[in-house]
């Protein structure tokens, strides 16, 4: 097979989210000049979507990715944001502000809240050790939900005086909902053994972008001077081995009949999208180990509710309301009790008139079909009940995200469920090779990163890694030709 110069190699990237843009930027930086990004939707960014919500264009909300998870040079998004001045001023997310109340309107004292939450994070650390040390788990510890509940019951009985135990358990219930949000689905679906595969990085957990996460996307776009981006160009078919025409190229056929030919394609569709459509998308079909891996990695839904108030009823910087349901009322018995899945309403850093809450899993899917007036009514009722204040006004406007019903996202981010394993994630990230051992289809996105899945830096690093694989492929070819 004759070698090509990198400047002559045609690469098509499917998806203009942070993984696709990062792959394109890295390829351009390393001498590739024929790069095309095909984006099915009418905008750039994927599951990053910043928009104005309020009276002015500077009142922003992030519908998807909201924070950089981990402040430090290990984080590829943090490095990019810092290099191009996107973190001025530096805003670190503070989790300890605001009040924590139960449904009876009782505010739980802050010292007890802090102690219970610290215990929760200690259990999370214990879970990470389960994976690293390959510890045996009993049948009643296999899901994260079961593991936490068992440890919580032990801790409440031994570490808290009897007078505080009910409140401590209520705070733990809040913490469980927080973990649902953090992991992207009902904790009964997540495997205790696999928590340690995710690796935290950086000295601080979360850093906010003053002008929204779209600023990262805009920075990448400014760097890509030789990349062609085509919007509203959905790919219906990827023919990666063309036995009929005996060609080494990859052919993509779009919904409007347009065809693209490339030496390589980098697929950055969400895991949820590939779970739904891979059988019709690839020709020939994906190898069995990869198609099985698609289903054995979990993919959840996290939807946000934004409440806009003309006049905020809270003191700036102290607006967080954490919902600590008592044991007798915490269980979600039907989808119309979706409000019990909200762990808190928080103040976003870049919109002083808004409170934002999140609803995860089946309950998150359920609210996509609710009228916003109904969402407003129920959220107002819950805030009044927990704060024991019927004078709190209803919001002037409500915005609810719909990530599950979004045709191209089909949800929010990935997680490790019961049948997931490290080997399955490896299967997921492996390229498809043609008969000449050329990597013709590569895969990038948050779900394909081994240790930073569910994060934007995992998606960015995955895109860079796949692009580097092509850089190495042509560098080695060039060496062999001499």
C-alpha cells in the first residue's frame, strides 16, 4: 500500500462536539489538511450548549456540560481554558453553601450536614478501593445504592447520637440523590465494583467557566483554520469495507444522499445514539465484541430545570436549597414523583436570576413531556414546603432540557453498570481495521475514555488520542518508505 503524506489524507469526523473538534484541531496541528466535520444538528457543540435565559444576552445557562471536573494540568479542558484566558476570574464551585431542609420544613444544622456529607464521601473513597484492591462484595453490596444504604445504616447507628440520627439519615438521602446526579442514573443500575475505574484528577473538583462552556467550543473553532464543518448533515451509512469495489476508502452516505469518501472516519456520536442506530449505520456490521460493549456500558439521562425569577427571593451566594427527604417519604413510587429525584436547586455562577436543579434517570426522561407550567407549579410547591415559606413566588419562566428525546444525544453521559467491565470499555474504544490493517473507523467521546468517562475532558482527550493514532500511523508509514 503506497503511503500518503499527511497533508493528502482525507479524514471525516462525524459530530461537532468537543471530541470531534478536539480531534480535528489535533490533526490540523500535526499537518493534516483535508479534514471535514459532518454535524447532524444545526449547531456546534454537541452536549455542550450555552444559551441566554433571562432579560439580557449576558444572562447565561448551560443546558449540558457546566463545569470543568478537576483543576490542574492533567485535565485537557482545564489546560485549554487556562491557556486562552477563559478562567478569568477563576470561579471554583462551592458545594457547602445554602440550606439543607427536610420536607417538614425543618432546617438541619450545618455542622450535622457537613459531618454526614463527609461520611458519604468517605464511603465513595471506600468504593474506589473496592475496584483497585479487587475486594469481594456480598450480594447486598453489588449496586451503589445497596452499598451506600448498608454503610449509611452502620454509620448512623455508631457515629451519630440518637437525637441526630433521623436528620443524619435525611442528609444521606440528599447525598444519594447527589450521587445519582454525579453518576447519571438510578444508583440501582450502577455497579459497586466499577466505581474505581473513574479517576478524579486535579486539586479541586469543579471549576466554572465565567462565560459558559460554549467559550471552550468557540476557542477550538478559532484554532481550526483548515477544517470544514457542515451542519445539518446526518450520516446514514458508513461503509468501512467495500468488498464490491475493493477500495481502501471509507464511504459515508448522508440522509440527503450526499456521499463523502475518506481515508479515515472518526465517529464521535454519543453512546446512546450508537446503542440505538449502530445496526443500520455500519456496513459491514460492527464486530460482535464492539456491539456487545455498546450495550454493556450504561448511558443515562440528566435533565436540568431552570427557574427564572425577576426578583430573586434568596441572598446572593446563599441560594442553594438541598432537599433532605426523611426515610418515610424518600422512595419514588411512580414517575409522577419525579420531584423527589431533585437533590437541590443551586445558583448558577453566571445568572443571578436563576435557580437550577437536575432530575436523573427515568424521572429525568419523564419531565421531558411535562408542560413547563406544571414543572413550575411542582417546583414552587416543593421549595415552599422545604423552606416552610408559602410566600416564595413562582418563577416567571421555566426551561427544561430534553437530552433523552434529543435525536442525536439520546441522553447525557455514560457510566459503569452491573455487566460493565474495563475490557468492555477497551472493546468500545478500539478502531475498526480493514484488510490492510489500516484503522479506517475510529471512535471518540466521553464514553470511550477509560478513566474519565462522563466528563468533557474525557471526551476531549479521547478525540486527541484517536487523532494521535492517525498521526502515528502515517509517521510510521513514512519511516517504512525510506
